[in-house]
């Protein structure tokens, strides 16, 4: 599907974009891959990697700027929406700015994609959008709803929208693994709560889920990757086996366990070999055979949280991953 196409990724200089771009260039050989973002220095740094690749283009712009989006989307076939204000404390202290990017920016992109005749759009979501307890999660829930509704908002236009949702990425900047690695020489690791669990996903898995969404989507789906969980204490033991644990308490806006599908969504959720699919309740799309395909409806009391997971990553598996990816941990 993506072969010889023109793809634009908003927020393309972030962790996801830096993995999506090389993987997509190698697998699909697109005609053009446009990185749209507002940080010129990150674009300059990223351009050094692709300076001689004429397929890669850079476009300074903000999703808050509808006119700039219209210009950037000229001739584009597919869009990945990765731009967001996503640091939880930053969103809490700068709520208006978070809303402008995560909600208003989504509205701008939806309008621009419909008017420009984009074929398909996949927006990145987060576990924090499921039963949100912080502003970031609330804005991403609103964003998800906007992209889902965009399929009916498009009217006679052929633009289709879908969403992919996953938790914190292993080894990404600011996440728990590089944090523990940065303080382990002190002999003490701060643990928020001994019961805390987290989903474990790699950026490569996130990219593959986006590819699958482009290929599978009819419009309005939320794709949730089936991934293993780990207790935070087990992550700490793997990173620093001899370090002491200091319990510091849960931070404002933080959950004890991650949730990607809540009880309220069970009625509209279907299970597949490697992912779940939440279908929209509007227009009875949740009973659309075209969208369900080979999916099996989950139980009425189903919820997908990191503590009730049937798949768990062992310390040895995490150790192997850390050894293989040590060169990029904390840099992606």
C-alpha cells in the first residue's frame, strides 16, 4: 500500500518518527516521506542522516497552523499523526498549550486531510487516553474521538481515519529503563510503588502496528497492540540487581497500572492474534462485518490493563533486549 506513495508524518522528529522513517524507507520505498515539525534544530540533526536521500523531505510547521498544514499536504497520500504535547507535568502546568496542540491541532489536521483528499490517516494515541486521570490523557481521548468522528465528518470525501494506541516505549527518553540506568551507580533506585506494572513495547512494534492499521482500516478503528507487562520492581532488578529500592510514592497524574482498553469499551472490542480492535459505537460501526473481519468479541467484563495481562516479560528477556539495544536507550 505504501509503496511509491507520498507519506507525511507530523511531529516526525520525535522518537516514533526517528524509527518510522528508516523502517518505512527500507520496507516500502515511498516516493516521498515528509517530516513535518516545528523544531528546526531537530530537523537539521535528522537531515544529516538522510542528506543524500531525495525521498526524505523536511517541512517546518505546527499542527496549530491550519494554512501551513494545507500547504504541506499538497500531493500527500498517507498521514501519520505523531505530533503532541505529551509530558504529563508539562501538560498540567501549561493546559491551554496542551489543548491547542492535542485537540485544536487534531481538528486542523482532520479538516486539512479531508480537503486535500488524503487517502488514509493514522493517529498515534496513548494508554493515558483510556479512563484518563490527567490533562494529557484527556486531550488524547478527545483527539481519538475527533479522528474517529472524522470518518463521518468527511461526508462524500474518501479520506479515512484510524487510531493506534500503545503504552510507554521501552528505552525511550524519560522512560523508566534509561532513568534506572542513569541512577544505578548511586546504589539506590526510587520506586513509586512496589505494586506498579507497565506494558512493554518497542518502537519497532509501534511502527509495525501503524503499517497494519494502514492496510487493515476501513475507518474509525482503534488498534491496540497485544504486548507483555512487567512489574516495575522487576525492571529495577534487571537494570541494577544489587541496588536498594526506595519507595517514593506515585506522582500526580500517574496510574498504578496502565490501561489501554477499559470496561466501557468491552462492548465494542474484538480480539485478534496480535492486537485488539476497538470499533466506534457511532453509526453501528461496531457491528460492521467489514471492520470486524475475523475478530472475536471480548468478554463483557474485559479490560486490558498491565496488571491483568496474560503475557509477561521475564527479567531475562528484558536483559537480552537491554544488551542488544544499549546503544540507543535514552536516545530515542
